């Protein structure tokens, strides 16, 4: 008697523990919004690279404390050191671009531009994860970049902070894909520690020229931003390592709500008409691209399951 095949899981083998990934993504988005608002407030008086350096030091301290609480060890033995190093370098560049763009842009505009990353995620998943982007997803990507054009308003001249924010989005998309691969062999704390350590080492160099004494209150604000940043990074790194990026990425858009609210309450920022249209196009197209990717993944899994059944029948 032929043994029946196990029920088909419509989610990719890399996409288990989806519910936990979604919850951690929402928490991460909220914490990132709080961190971004705090750092934007600080950049009015403190150099961006000095803030980032101190943030990385505080981040490692908070991460060390969290490992004691969770029991998740930071491993010195890395199975994919080349990939982790590449991810760390790209993540560092992405953070630098992000915080410089954040300094000069309204919070809601900065975050809206950054959330073009699901479009970059779909594009970069082709060479990194070997995925394919069909016609419908390609049209969704094009619509998303039209939204980017609405926000940047190139007829009035694209500002360099906007370009830096887009570069940050591209970097984060690559990092997310690399995290998905590294999550198969490395734990979240290990990935995050080497990112923070690399950031601290790189940013220690310019401190010889830009360092300025700061008061205790400012140090406390940086520590607070680092605290929320580490929670956010841990949540998102964990989310992308246990669930498919295409499934959890839509929930990062909740950060747009938090950022717009904080931007209005703190700075009185109100997006103009073009900014709102652009943000809507980016969010809508990003959700559509992710939706199409889920459909494609489900179809591929069904075909794979069908082929497995056919092979088993032929062998029987």
C-alpha cells in the first residue's frame, strides 16, 4: 500500500514560524520609529557619525544583556564568514545613508522613501535567492518607483538626502535577503553583534576629528535610542531569519503610521499632496509585489509537491 504524502505546506520551507515573525516585525517597526525620532532630534546638536558610534557601543551592551536574559549565545565560530562580512558592510553603509538622510528630511518623508525597500527586495531576490520576478510583479515595482518620483518631485530637483534614503532602502533589501540565508546557520544575536561591532570599529576612526563633548542628558537620549534600536534590530533580524521576507515585509509598513504620528507631534510635519500620493503608491505597490510573490511561492510549492507525488507513484 502506497503511503500517503504529507499535507502540502503552502509556505516555503524557509517560511516557518510566520506568526512570530509578523509580531516581531510590528514591534520592530514601532521601536525603529521611536529610535528614528530620537536620533533625528539629536542630530540638531550632535554629529550623525558620533551618534551612530555611541549608539553602536550602547547597542552591544544592551545586546550582551539580552543574551544573558534569553540564553542565546553569540558564537565566535561562523559557518558563513564571507556572507556575514558582506552583510555587515552593506548594513553599515545602509545605516550611514539612512541617518544622514533622516537628519535633513521630514520623518514621514524619510520613512516613506525607505519603505521602497520591498521593491528592491523583489529585485535583489533574483540574484541572491534565485527567485524570479514575473510581469505582474514588474509592473508593481514600476508603480512603486512612480510613487518614489512623486515624493522626490524630480521637476523641482532631487535632493541628495532623498537619494541617500533610497540607497539605504536598497542596502536594507540586500541585508534582508542575506539574513534569510544566514538565519539557517547563525542565530540572531550573532548576526546582530557582528553588525554592531563592525559599525563601532568603522565609526571609531572619524571620532578623532568630529568628537565633541556632550552632556549626560544627551548621552541618555542616545542610550535610549540605542535601546529601542537594538530591540528593533533584534526583532526584525529574528523575523527575517524565521519567516519569508515576502510574508512579513508588509507588516513593516506599520512604521509609517508611527513615524507620521511622531513627526506631527514633535515637529508638526504634515506631508504634502504629492508626498501622500507617493507614499500610497509605494505602500500599495509594495503590498502587491509581496502578494504576487506569495502566490508564486505557493504555486511553486504545489508543483514541487505534485512532482514528488508523481515520482513516488512511478517508483511504486
